[in-house]
């Protein structure tokens, strides 16, 4: 096998040294990305070392459950816009994938005209048991409701 040289040094050794240095320096130029939620109001807690009611809400009620809850509030959106108060209204919800279910109650429309948000309470029947939560759902740019806050309610 023929060996090429640069001056008095063989090229194979030079290439090996460059590759080792390149691999070693690649670790110094890491690109990092933030991990967690895109929800600015209640970001996901990554460590779980600090117990709070927000942790329970995030672990018990999944993002799909929140979308189903928001969809049920969307269903009565025209009534809310018309000013028909939902006093005594109960809306059942069910996530057929996770098996979680609950009932929306106490829909508060006091801030709907000024902020586009409604307050609500919901029960959640999950694998962890049945709990009562209170939350807020706000309209996004497409005028659809999305759950922005959800915490365990004082019973």
C-alpha cells in the first residue's frame, strides 16, 4: 500500500489526529433546546421535587383531556356569546382513549366579554381517583377555547 506524505509526516496520521480533535471539540459546541411545555402560564415542572396542586393537575389530566374539556366549552360558545347564562348547566366529558371522564360545572362567564376567558369547575375520574378541579379556558386567535389553567379545587 502506498503512503502519501506531507513533508516528513504521513497523511494517514494527520487525518487521524484531525478526526480525533474534531470529535473531541464537537462536544464543546452543543446545541441545547428547552424541554417542557409551550404553555407559558403553567409550565411543566420537570423535576417534580416541589409538590403543588399544579403537579397533580398535570399528571392526572392529560393534554387530550384538556382538549376535550375545551371542546365541550366550545360547544356552548354560541350560547355564551348570546349572553345566555349557563346557570346549573353540567357538561359531561369523556376521553375514550385514556378512559378519563368528568363533568363540567360552575361555568363563570363574568370575564368573557373583556378577556375572552371563562372560569369552570370539573370533576375528573382518573386512575388516581375522583378529584375536583377549577380552571380557566380562554379563546385563541381561531376563537376556540383552550384550557390555560387547571388546579385542584378546595372541596
